[in-house]
C-alpha cells in the first residue's frame, strides 16, 4: 500500500502547501484527468483544484492539453519534481555566492570564515591580496622550516602572488623563527618588498600568522586550514603584540 501520508509530508517539506500536495498526489494516481475529476479525488472544491492545477502547470510539475474543448491535466514524471528542486538548489547556491560578497560589505561588522581545502585557501589568498589597497602593509609570523606554503601552493602560484604584491606596492614585515633567515630562498625575498627579523629563540611557532588590513589570519598547511577573523579591535590588539615582538627581534 502506498504511504500517502508520508508522501504528503515530504511534499510539504519541499514547499507544497496542504492542498497543493493533495492535488499533486491525486493527479499522480490518476495519471491524467480533467479538473473536476482531480477535485473529486483530492476532496477539494473544483475552483480550488483548478487554481492549484494552473499553478503546478506554470511550475512545470504537470502539463495541460485540450481534448474536445476541455482542459486535461497530466502528471509529469517524478523526475521533473526532482529536477525542479535541483534547479532551485543550484539557483540558491549561485545566490549564496553573490550574497556572500554583498553581506555587510558596507559595514564594519565582525565575522569569521574557515577554509579547509587547498582550492578554497588559494582562492582566499588570491582574493584578499587583490582587494588590498595599493601600498598596504602585511605583517606575518612564519616558520620557514615547516613549509606551510609548499604544502598548499605550487611554486608558480606562490611567485604569482609575490608578483601581485610587488605590482600593488604591498610591503611585508615578517617575523620568523630563530635561525630561519639564512635558509630562506633569496628569490622569495628579491621578488617582494619584505623586511625580516628573527624572533627570540624561546618562541616556537609552527603555524603562519598574518595581519592584513582589518583581518587576522591563522594558517596551517598541515592539515590545510585557514581561519580568517575580520574584527578591527581583535586585529589591532594582535598588531600591538606583533609590534612588540618586532621591536625585540633581530635582523
């Protein structure tokens, strides 16, 4: 026996109201029928059934044709129901992407985002550099021995980001773990405007830490993970700690 109650409940969860679900189920059972027959099967007034049938026809769930001057409705394959909602999901995904860039774009409201795949991290890094104003400053804390960047970025991508920074006149102050400067590839320093200092040996640091504008970023290549916090007070507070470390570190 078909579980009509369960079908009706799921249709309602997909957005059908009570009467729409009754009409859709009635026509599914009938296959094709005139409005009066559907209304009788759904136990609804004929005018109500006609209104719902016309709505369902516009939404692509059913089809109507004329037979001897009378409108006859027939149900489309259940695949149409699935396809219609898959299309709505796709539209919702596209809208989400558009709204995400608009969301509080003209306010200083704090927010945090997490990126935990190589592709999403690359997109984030590229986007945040592109959005930086020319001649901005980036502050970082790094441990070159760990190789966080090489775990995520290809050499081509990494150098492309350095060239982008150089083109925009972006400068970097970078604190690194003790003994690191001599092991940094000169190509990485020559292709950007960067000042390096080594932190006291007591400070162990295996992640990467960036201050970019009003955004604080914590990054690890193992496993791929970024948390970006946009919050002026938090970022300024961490910038104060960074400046203290910068002043007690050596070139």
